[in-house]
């Protein structure tokens, strides 16, 4: 069971991201109380939102201080382990020097993730060397997106006829980037069962390699047009 801290409701206005150590400490305590048990993993939620301004050394120290709060929480048994979850890891790559090593890094994964974000996630994982890399939001937040009507992701399966389109998109998300696990919502047990059932389906690695090459080519063309 995993949860995240660092995104705080504010009465009367939109929720806000914060890396303030005291707020993070209180949020970890509250998470265990709300869940009725210590979470297995507590993630720092999209720290890039709080790191867009200021000198690099200051941003690095703020991120390190926030990570130390979660590292301490894991050491003292308030959670099983800790991690960083990032929707857009591009601003984080330059800040990893001196950071505590997280147990888990969670990044967006799947067919709707752009080349720059995939590459930034892989670079961040190489710099942080987490024990595990997880993917999230494998359908880009919504399975109802019309892209799934226009494109059949079963091309990514070794045996296309054995899986549904959602299973194939989920399996592709396990390889884009290559992750140890993919976090999905648990609201609907039927959906969850379908996705868990897909884990036995093999992914065609040649298709993954070709797809990554196409993504890079498209990114290169857009860069050249700028
Ligand atoms: N850091 C961030 O900013 C961020 C943002 C988004 C998500 N996340 C993380 O990623 C996790 C998953 O995110 P998520 O809830 O957006 O993704 P998700 O579980 O992939 O669900 C996305 C949508 O796809 C639907 N769906 C899932 N399986 C399906 C299936 N087999 N057939 C048809 N529809 C299906 C879901 O419906 P149901 O809900 O009805 O199953 C939901 O509407 C979250 O728990 C969170 O940890 C993080």
C-alpha cells in the first residue's frame, strides 16, 4: 500500500505543493492514522512543482531536506520505505547530487508519455539509483481518451489475440520506460482484475525498441522546427 505526501489542501483555494519539512512530517503521521496502518511506501509528490525558482544549490538543499524527512520516517518505522513520485522529472535531473537514495522512484509510464519525459525519467533513475522504478498513470489519466479508439495497443503483445486493448496498453506501460511495477487506481475491482490478469502476457521487445526510435525521431523533428 503506497501513498503520497507533499500536496496539501488549503481551505478556500486550490491545493498546493510544498516541501516544508514540518508539513511533510505531519502528513506522514496523518497518512498512517487515516489508513489505519503504516503505509509500505510514502512518496514525495511531484517535488518539481516546488523547485522551479531560486538558485540551484538552494533548490537542491530543499529537495534533500524533504527527502530526509521521508528517509527518517522509514527508519523510524512510520512507513516501510520511501520514494519520489514525479509527473515531469525534467527539473529534477540537475538536483540529484547528494540526495538520499530512495527505495522507489515513480514516474509516468506508457504510450502517452512524450520522449523528453521518458528520457528525463530514465536519466533521473540512473542518477538516483532507486531500489525500484515504478510507473504510474498508464492510460494518461483516462481510459476514455479517444486515442484508444484510434490506435490498437495490442501490436505491443507477443500474442495479440490473447489480450484486450487495455491489457496491452498496461503491458506497454511496463516497458515505457522499463519499470518494476505500475501503480493503478483501485476503485474498480473489475478493472484491477483485468490489469493483473495481463501480467502473464509477453511484450514484443522489438516493437518497444521501434516505438522508442519513432518517438526520438518525432522529438528530433519538432526540435528542428523550433
Ligand atoms: N504524481 C501524480 O501527479 C499522479 C497523477 C495521476 C496518477 N498518479 C498515480 O498513478 C496511480 C494510477 O493513476 P490513475 O488512477 O490515473 O490511473 P489508472 O488506474 O490507470 O486509471 C485511469 C483510468 O483508466 C480506467 N481504467 C483502469 N483500468 C481499466 C480497464 N481495465 N478498463 C477500462 N478502464 C480502465 C480507470 O477507471 P477506474 O478508476 O474505474 O478503474 C481510470 O478512469 C494513482 O493511484 C497515483 O498513485 C500520480
